[in-house]
């Protein structure tokens, strides 16, 4: 009897080992290179502009994804484009990420990672090669940063996300204070409806006019609602509030920025669609001042056009982009673009 038990145990152990070995043999590490280019020709109708028209490569992304193991994936992406110093083509590390799928409902990413404030909004808007999503365009949040994030699938409809990051964006190193930004979001997606709420906070030491430092906590709140009425029509809207800051990485007491963005697309078929978007940027008035602190940039933007996608991986769009400033001393912007995206 004892011998039979030992035999059964040995067989069970052998089968378990064989199963694990088979799973290991079934997985083959693999990778692929990726690339994406944003190219445009634009004509500037703004009064007083010296350079009326130009060809431009606004962005180039070069990357490589490698599946290390069944639950581990590494990704690297270089972002080539203009920098704040005026150089036309500077390469930045946009992504250097390790993604670990711990379980079917939990995923963790670390390294240089994409942020979570406007991921769903950018996807719903759908025309990043023409225009960034509102939060990215107006400095409410960077698209990537160094840190760690986790995603938790709560149900078929709800997903919760959390992130801890430097807060400086992917083009800058951690500041001397060494304090991180913490954020979280809750996303609902089901039957054409997308909804999202996001919050984050970053505390930084800020010096006043006399050189005295005080800690200021900059916070961000964003909400998004989008609905696909059919395969042909979708409509989205978002609202953002940035408090005690002039930019996602620059804390400053009492200075707030708010923004709304509304966008819609009508798709005729798998090749043709028309779109439109309206953005509005506002700021508050500080105590003792008569004008809003960001009056030189406050205003409303209109984007509208038509897109043609002849084949998979290629898009082109003829569109108009205009910006009306609240400050009458600024010349309103008016441009016509022919944008292209091609990727592999």
C-alpha cells in the first residue's frame, strides 16, 4: 500500500514537472521594432508672421518591445523632436519600461513610464499626430515620467490606476527637493461609454519675494466623459483644474488654471472621417490684481478638418487650427495644416 502511494506521488510530481517544462518550452522570447512619424505642411495666416508656410517633422518615435517571459515585457522608445532650447531634432528617452503582469487583474510598470491623467482622453480624441490632448498641450501633465504605476481591473467595466513619479516629466531630472507626485484614477468603460476621474498632488518648497521658503502643494483634478453613439459618431468632453501651480512641475501658491475640451468625430467609412474640437484655457485673478495671472495665454482654440486613411498605418488630414486670445494685445492665431502619420 505504501509502495502504491509512493508511486502515485512520483507520477504526480513527474506530471507537474512535465507541465511546467512544457509551458516553459511553449513560450519563446520575442521582440519587434516600432516606428511612428508625424509630418506636416502648414500655412500660417496669422497677421505679422514672417514664416508663412513650412514643412515640418514634428515628432518621430522609434521603439523596441521585447517579451522577456510570459508575464514580463520590456519597452524602449525614443522621442525625437523640438526641445525648449530651440533645437529642431533632439532625442529624448520617452519610455524605458518593464511591465509585469502579476495576475489577470493586476499589472505593474516601472522605469520611464507613460502617465495616467489623459491616456483615455488622447485615445478617444484619436488625432495625436495633429494635436496633443488638452492636458498635454497646455502643460497640465507630462505624457511620461520616471516612476512606478499599477493597474487594477476591478470588474469588466471598472479599472483603478495608481502612480508615483518624479513629477518633472520625461525631459527633466528629479528636482533638488526629491519629492514625488502621487496620482490615481478610476476608469469606467462599457457599451460605448467611457468615464474617468483623476487626481494627483505634489508638494514642493517655493521661495517668496524675500527668499523665504514655504511648502506648497500643487494638485490636479481631471474628469472625462465620452460616448460612442454608433460606429459612426463619437463625442467626448473633459475638464481639468490645476491648483497652486503654473505648470505640472512648477508649484506656486494661489495660482490656478482650468480648462475644458470638447471633441467629436463622424466616421463615414474605414477611410474617411470628419472631426472638430474646441478648447478653452482660463486662470484665476490673484488678490490685489485686476487681471487674471495667465491672461497672455488664456483663450479658446478651434480645430476642425477631415481625415483620410488609405491603408493601415497611414493617415492624413487637412485641418484648420485657430486660437483666440483673451488678451486683445495678442494677435489671434490662424493656420491651415496638412498632417500625415505613418507607422510600422
